[in-house]
C-alpha cells in the first residue's frame, strides 16, 4: 500500500472553525475533531511555547473550517495576544511616556 497522496490509511475528518477562539480552547476543539493545531513556522517553536504564558486568540487558520483532511493533519493557526493586534516580536502596548521635563526655576 502506498503512503503518499490520497492513498493514506487515515480516515477523513472535518476541520473545525477555531478563528476567534482562545488558543487553549481552539486546541481542545481541534483535538476533539481529530486535527492538530500548528504555528505558521514549521521549523519554529511549538504552538504551546509561543502562547504560554498569556492569553492568545486565533485570528486565521489554514485550511479553513469545514475543509476535509486526514485525521491528525495540521491546521496552521495565526494568533494575537488577547485584546491586542501586535504579532510575534512587536511590542504589546506603546512604551510609557517620559515624564514632562521640570520647568526651570525662576532665579529672580
């Protein structure tokens, strides 16, 4: 039996729509459906390492919800910190403003 292309033995499953879910919940939904969530960079750290600690929300996924894939195929997800739009190495909030300079004292 060939192991490439459509000749795989794994059964087919429907990809759930996890966009908008918190990553932990999205992971549980994906596992229940029989697929595995994965980060965009296959050579980078695993999804758990990228999203812990903290709260992150899934913003996009490939393949999209409703697609049919083989059981335990990967669903690549993109995510942001909950309540923010910054990605990866971008700052999560603006840096604090410097305090205003003190007015010079009047020597007179």
